C-alpha cells in the first residue's frame, strides 16, 4: 500500500514538473518575441531617420538571436486614414518559436 501511494505521488510530481517546463518555455519564447519586435522598432526608427523612403523588413525577417522580426512602414493609420506629413506608422512583429508579439509606433520625422 505504501509503495502504491509513493508511486502515485512520484507520477504526480513528474507531471507537475513537465507542465512547469512547458510554461517556462512559452514564457521565454514570448519574451524573445517581444525583444525582437522592440529591435525591429529600433531599426525602423534609425533607418527612417536616414531615409523616409525606407519601406521595412519583409518576411522571413531579420534574425535576432534565436528570434526574428519583420517591419512594415505605412503612411496611413490603422483605419486607413492618411497620416500627417512626416508621420509614419511602424509595425514590428517579433517571432520566436510559436510566440508572436506585435508592436506599433506612430512616429514623427523631419520636424
């Protein structure tokens, strides 16, 4: 009887550890995706400072460690309304494993 109880407890604990590992992996991938998206925004603002004709980084994107990012640049708002002169909407998407994070920035250049 004691052996049965201890075996059950061991199985329960190993299942808990396996679940915790999956959660930790998902959190790491989500963080990597967020940091990659931030790197994409940083690259975009620097490139647009140099040339407002810069159009972004298409898929499959640029690698940043184990993650990657894509960047799109638009002269219109999310609803399609044209932005004021010198404004750009920058959208960076970071991808790591199954995680994806998207950041959008409305930036003013040249003035």
